[in-house]
């Protein structure tokens, strides 16, 4: 048998309307066309689908089986059509975000709270991008946005600039370096540097300052949480380098001081990597807009 959606809609309409004439009006076709369609379907099934002498028109046992199928399938088709319409007009979609920096959680959650109020139907999820290759995953459509400070040339991917930030030196208020006007690479040589648990090449302090100067700190200590890093620094257990938006947050207290790296400072950009064919999606534009507004 070759059963189409229109066949299921026909069976359901005739059952609900109790006759061909009213069902034809509901389906917006002529009664003759509807009768022809029913005849063709009965030829496929090999038996009558209706009890012809009944008024109103009633389904046969075979007709009831098709009605059960219609009740199962047609609501799913209607829901799919609704989803497709949402995708077309931008009200539905998916935004799974991979983050390549631990500190990004500090500003991302407030942004997503604003986003959720406008785009409640968008499926939002967050994956720490440090645990897998985020950009290949973006190409494979496993994630939809990658937050990164390292724009690269990838086929089919566009890096949208979100905002600039300054990696900032952080030490305890009574630390010997607390009185310096600015911090140089040489200042790290005898320090315990507290970092997030990621490869050195992904940390601004190494990629932008220490590696070019070929200097290693005396020791490296790692901590997963920003709050723990700040606590260790304030307790005099070491120094750290964090984005300026982190150290500007008053929730971390005042038992530390911040200093610029180098006399002129270091500026870095943060980007949202997105597949090029999705950059014009309304919800994606809003996410970028909310981010820029929150971090301005």
C-alpha cells in the first residue's frame, strides 16, 4: 500500500464530519474528488473503509485501523510543520555553546538569562569547549557557537567580535609586586602562577607575555573555579592573570590588587564562532547583541 498524509486526513475528516459533503468542505476539495480519493484508497486496501448505508457515514473495521494511524501520525506531522515554521521565521532553533575559556562563565550566564526571556523556544546548552576540539565540532554541527579569543581561518565559519578585554595581573594587597606600576614578564620568574587547568598555549599570560619572553614562572598551581583562584591569590598563595571583567566583579572582595601587564597593557578580543549560514538567524543576532550590551 502507498498511504499518503492526505489519505489519513481524509479518513479523519469523514469520520468527524459524518459524510462526504461536509468532509469535502473541511478539506477544501470537491465531493467528487474526495469520492475518487476514497475509492482509490479502498482499492489499495482491498476492502471497504466505510459502511455505506449508515447515516452518518461510519468507518468499517479497516477504516478504524486507518483512523488510529491518523490519530497517531497527523499530530506529529502538525508539530513538525510548526517546528519548521519556527525555524523559517527564526522563533525556534538550537544554540549549543562551546566555551574555550573558564572565565567566560562569569559574563555568559547573565547574557543567557536576558536571551531566555526573548527566546524561550530556543534549545540552549553549554559545553566546556576545552574538553574537545570545539571548532571541528562546530563544522560537524555538534555545537552551534564557540566562544573563543583565538579567531582562526576555518571553512564555513565566521568569527563575530563580541568585545575586547584586558588580561590583568592579580596579587594579594601585601604582595611585593603590589606597589609596581605595571608587571613585566620578568616579574613572573620567581612567582607561583595560579591558572585554570588548561594547556599553557590557551592562557593569555603565556601566549601573550611569557612565551614570547621565554620565561617560566617558578611554579604553576591550577584551580578549576575563578572564586578559588581569587581566594588563593588573596591568601598570598600565588599570583594570577584574569580577564578584567572578572576582577572588576565586586563579589570577589577587595583583598587583592590588580596591575596592568606591560606598560601599555595587553588587549585581547573575544569572539563568537558561528557557521556562516546561521549568522543571520534572528536569535543569533540577539545573542550577540545581548553580549555586547552586557559587557559594554
